[in-house]
C-alpha cells in the first residue's frame, strides 16, 4: 500500500492511495476544519474496518439486518504533547431479524481475529466494544489479538 500526501493550502492536505483521494484539515485556528483530522481518520478507519468484517460475517450467515451503525468514541491524553489515544469504545448498533449469538460472534471474530486496524491500535491502547441489537444491549468485550 502506497499513500501520497500533498499540501493543498493552509493546513489542508489530500491523501491519495490508488485512485482514491481523501482530504484532511486541521481545526481552527490552524486550519479551516473542512475535513477530518488525521486522528479522526484513525477513528474512522477503526470503525470502518470492523463494520466491514461484521457485515461480511452477517451476510455469510444469511442474517436479515436492516441497519448497522458503528460509533467510535476515542479518549485522548491531556496535559502535554504529543496527544495520544488512551482508549476506544466501539458500539455496534444493529437492527433487523438477526440471531443475537451470530451477531455477537461476528463482532468477537472481528475484534479478535479479522480487523487489522483493531489489531494494530489495540497494541497502543485498549479497545472495548458493546453490541446493541434492536435497542437491546446483548453483549460486550475487549479487542484481543493475543492468541
């Protein structure tokens, strides 16, 4: 994987990988806040990676999900530089006719075997997850790629 970062103006950058481009910006006053910051992109990468795993597994098991939203809440250090992530909480909100045990196993597999972004980031800080199906909390756990 090769990514090219180009400065556009002020604190606005573009990142290109293959034929895909995404913008990055800093918050005011350094930037204009017109795009995600690099740290926000890490959170989006974490949520996107695990969401893709879970959807693929639900499809494999022929589950009739109607919607899925993954909320990623990342805490950061304070009081000095560099500011780094200290923990993440990932919440999976799924609706539809889904077997709770299949959904829980799908999330667990993503967070212990498949999601490369979780595997990398969990070496730096803990990643907790919570699973909600049709507005009911059905389980939780922590990313663990040690086995």
